[in-house]
């Protein structure tokens, strides 16, 4: 499971540093859980702010940490709007079953706008060296990259997934700004297909194995069935085994694919047309971290979740970097000087997040 080869010398990159630890985050996490339960979920918006501020504040680049400036009220407002829309959809479907499909159509129609607003909000509430990020993408771009791209990947049974990944990542990262400096992203379709091959093989081979396993179990048990009810029960059991295995393999393949796409996309990015970014996550190592984190969290009934979250964040941050074209201090000071004025426009800007 090889990684994307990076042509440039990785020693010249300024890498991220994650200074969080499980003990600190456990205190934040347990309070968030308890208050969310006590408030019947209402506090979850403020819990997200506390979590994001901790992880952003623990992520450093060149000795300076990132910031997160959203408020719980902004996030709660977005969730209320989303919740109200779902309730209206359910009422509409109950009162007029014949027209139950209309709310779904409206949701798909508004989805690109919701995605665009959420990405823009999250960019503008994130900062580095007192300079805010921004997102300049439009609703039409979100429709093509998210809705159309997802549809293309689905109807092609994943064969065109790299094309969809190219669309969505060019939209998201190609419209990202740091102060007044633009990012660009141009992941090559060939590189995306190269990281797609192993996950595709995993899905085909794993799906085939579990399908035959389900059929073998069904055939073996059918011979032992005494009546029709028992035979139907055994058939359903065999079907569930096959489906569970298929979803398991699909999930593992998705993790491997996501890590590969991350390497391709981030390593194709430039800041201000000249400062190159890097991602060199090892896909096998990342898969092990995600799977072992999940298993450990389950067997400890969630108590090890803070340790798992910190572990994954540290690995991702430390395998991300940027190569500055010129003196790093001078480049960052220049961006800070020109970007501060742009960032000031976002300080009091009203906004809300939908959770996409």
C-alpha cells in the first residue's frame, strides 16, 4: 500500500505540530458529553465550539497556533433551521402523501447553497496569525462538484469516483483564501486513479469473498432446515452476513481511498501561487490508526475516545506541511500585514453553520 511519491525534498517543508494530549482533552470531552445529555442535546453546539477551539489551538505551524472563532449560538441557529426543515418535511409528507417527494426535491435544490454557506462559515471562523481564512466558492460550483459529482460516482459504481473527487476538491480548496492570498488546487486525474486502485480491489475482492461466504452458509444451513420458517430465517441470516461483510470492506476501502486523495489533493495545492503544500500520510498506517481507534473506543464504551481523537489528529497534522518560497518569516509577516484588513470584515459578521 504505497504512498504518493513527492518529487520535492520533504525536509524543506515546515510541518505542522500537534501539542494536544489525551488528558487535557478528556476533561473537555467528558464535560461536553455530560452537558449535552443534561440539556437533551442543546449544548452540543457549544460542545463543538469547545472541541474545535482545543484542536485548532493545539495545532501549530512555525510556532503559532490556529484559532477558531465561531460561537455556540451561531452553530445552534444553523441546527435549529435544519431541524425545522426536517420537521416541515415530515408534516408535509404526512398530510399530503402523494406529494411527499417535493420536500426531498427542495432539499436537493437547496443542498448546494447549504454546502457553500457551511464551507464559507467554517473558513471565516478559522484563523492563523490573526488572519482569517475565507471561501469564495459559488452555489453553482457546489452543485456541480457535490451533487453532480456524487451522482456520477454513484451511478458508475465508484469507477468515476476519482473524477468526482477531483471536482469536489478543486471546488473546496481552489476557492479557499488565507487573508487576501488565494489557494489553488489541481489534483491530477491520473494520480487520483492510482490511489483508487487498491481500494477498488479491496471492494471487489472483499465483496466477492463475503458474498460467497454468505451463499456457502446458506447452502450448508438449508440442508439442515426442517421447515420453511427455519429456511427463511437462515436465508436472512446469510444475507445479513454478506451485507455486513460488504459494508465492512467498503468502509475500510473508503478510509484507504480518503487518505490517498488527501495526499494527492494537498500536495497539489499552492498558496499565493508559489508556496507548496504537502501531505504524506501513509495509508496503511492511517488505516491502522482509524480501525484500532474505533475498536478501542468500542471496547472501552467510549472512554478512550479522547485518546483516539488526539492520536489521529497528531498523525494527520504532523504529516502535513508547507514549503515557503522565500524567507518564511518575511512571507508570513507580509500575509499578516495585508490579510488583517480583510479579516477585520469577518469579526462581527453574522453567520451560521449547517453541519456539512
